[in-house]
């Protein structure tokens, strides 16, 4: 798909501009990027798998510059969203972006994923966890166990090598409930149901 064929919302355009502003100061996405519309489009791939429901909550692991969490929040305004990253300067940037975009019911936390699941109010409190370019699937599953509610879902965007990651997760963690949906450019949305 050609990026010029895609229509972006005003908030997505503002988000792009803010990320690029901050990226010149601190590296929150690749320094080589002229814009982040490709990351916004990637983030939209999660939308079909997440409800816009004020009783639902989402945790975005390794949010970096707010991908996919902020884009999901723009499109699912009723959803309660928590963004987490271990790099506090990225979280400070994301907090600034959230404020300027005037997004409600979204917070940003500086923490490692494996530590967050040990703390209240995060333990077993999320309906969805998203992750993009964070870690192999078996690590994401390990971290998600203590964060997801029963029946919760880990939703990841992965490349064409996902089959090996699924085999490792099934072998090492006894995880069976994994669905994969091919979405774009030999990539897939992978959903692990807990």
C-alpha cells in the first residue's frame, strides 16, 4: 500500500508532528525517519482485535514513542490505556504527547514489563496487552501472565518468522491458544488468549 493513498486523522497528523519534534531531541524512533506515518499505519492493524469499551483496559508494552498505544487510543477513545517503557525519557515524551493531544484515560509508566506484573494496580488487571518489536513471543507470554485478566489477550505484530516463535512459546510455556492473522507485507497479528 502506498502511504500517499492513506488518510490520517487530524490527531494522527498531530501525533506524527510531535513524535518528529521530540525525535530530533531524543531518539524515540529511528533517527533516519522523516515521519512516522508507517508506524501509525502499523498501529492501526491492531484495531480490529480490540473493543472500544470503557470497561476494557489495554497495556502497551515497550511503547517507545507511543506505538501502537496512542494510535489505538485515538481510534478507541473509551478504552483505558496504560503505556509502559523501561526508558523514562521516552515515557516523559509520551506524557507530553498525551497531554497535548488531550487524550483521556491514558497513563504512561516507566517500568520493565517483568517488574510491572508484580505490582498493584497492574497485576492481573488488563484485558489486552499489545507489543511491537519488543521481544520474542515466549518472553511476551511470560511477562503477560501476571498482567492479563483471565480471558485476556496478548496481541503482537510480528514478521514472517512468527512460526518459530510460536513453536518456542508452545514448547517452553505450554501455550496452545495462539491465533495468527496475516495482515500486510508478510506480517501477522498474533493473538495469545489466556
